[in-house]
C-alpha cells in the first residue's frame, strides 16, 4: 500500500532533528525482501514507536506494527538493542517473567490508603513506578507520588481497589523489543491474576500499561476482559464526587503520552481533570493532542544525542507556554524528561516542575 511519498519520514521526530532515520526506507526494504539489512544496519531499534507516521500515512500503512514484527524476527536471531542503562530494566522484567522471586511490591502503601489484597470489583494496576524511583535515584524521581495520588483519589470516590503483591511488569518494553516469549509469560500471569480477583474494572495510571492491557493482552483473555481505563478516565467519570478546592493560581501545560494519545485516542480526559482544578490555567504547547512530540524513550531500546535533542526541544516548548508545571499521564515521560533536565550544560534553560495529573488533582482536594 505504500505510495513512496515520504510523509512518514517527514513526520518522524528523529528525522526532523537530523537523526537520518527513514521509515520509508524500511518499508521499501521490507518490500524488496531486504529485512536482513534492516536487522543488521543498527537502525531497527532507533524507532520511537510514537506512531506519528501511522497517523499521517495516506495509505494507512501500519509502520509501527512493521517495526514490532521486525524486532521479533531480530530477537529470534539474537539481535538485541543496545539498551540504555546496561539493559538492567529489561533484566528485571525477564526475572519477573520467569517468576520464583518475591517482590516487596506494596512497601509504598501507607496506612491511610485503603485497598483490598485479593478480591474486589476494581483492580488498581500500579505499573513499575516503584522500580523507576529506586533505579533512577540520581534523578530524584518521585513517580510513586502519582501512584499514591491516584489511589487516594479512588478512595475519595469510595473505591477501595485490589492492589496485589503478585502484580508483575505488564511486559510492554519486552514486547516492543522483540522478546515475545517473555512477554507472553507476563501476560498469562497478569491476566490470570486479575481474573482471579473477580474485578470487573481495571484502572491504571500508566499509559503504557493501559495500551498493553487494552490491545496486546487481547489474545490471552479466556473470558470477557475487565473494563480497562486510565486513571484520568476514572476521575472524569467521578468528578461529582471530588470536591476540589482553590489552591492558588498555577500555570500548567500537558504532555500527551504516545500510548495514551496516538495509540489509544485518549486526549480529553486528562485535560478535563486539569480544567476542573480551581486556579489551574491550562496552556497548550504548540504541538499538542495528536500532534504532540513524544518523550523519545518509550521502550528503553535506544538513547542517543538525537533522542536527547527531541527531549530538549519538547521541554523548551513547554517552557515557552509560560507554564510552571508540566503535567504528565505516564511515568515514563517523567523519567526521560528528568534525564534531559540533568544536562549540566543546558539544565537551567530546560528545568520545569513535573507532576502527574493525579498528583495535581489530589493536591486540589486540600484547601
């Protein structure tokens, strides 16, 4: 179906910063049976899988799906990405996939947060924020604050969800780096865990977990899947139960996660929550909604100076709005932007406070 028009390459964030990346070239090579060249020339794992090209392709070529398939072929041929941070996070995910390890998964819960351990109508899928905060201590991350805030808001709405110590990584990053076998082990465990809880609804604060549960887990459900929603969708549905109070004027801009936006088409709920907070002045970046630039690090598969340049430009765009806070709806965005802000040569021109949408909403419950 490819027209060879080049709109995919013109849309690619890597191409726009001079990274020399070309989706069109990959499509042409795949047509010509040159998959091996793609696998061996080092370009396969540079794709951000942000789906800008999918959205703008006039022939509706699913380039992101092509990349996912090619990476699975590459994994079977022992072609692995040069993972940032020595591949440590992928190793932890594979340990979880194999099982037999005891996680201290619930140490972040405090006495005020109310949960059920095994059975309930609603399951709160926490994701891996407890691992991110422990792993990236040099960034002084606090992605768990967003997880706690989301749970506190659910409690405020009268929901005491299941939070399980047996939860494991959803496998998103392993799948997107070609390791389908490990992903399937995680998928079967997690789907079985939630089914055993009897939950009819699953809520998660992570955009990548949401995409994984809604799309990639579909083949693994033996019965009807639960209703799967992002925390911003849950909050939008329960706005009447949330008594937000004025907490001073705050200028806020919002980062659309690729998985929440272009992959799932969810753009409005986070904005409606922010707009419902007294005193919040929501300011859109020049590229927002389906045109939003991604955080350039979604699958822990590649990190180079071009990915950093994408992050730098995005942070500058956020600051140009005059916002004091960059709100996010996925913990990965916080990790990658915090990393960019640690640049000793450019940090001051990039620094901006980052908080999860749920954090801002929870803070607005206090006078």
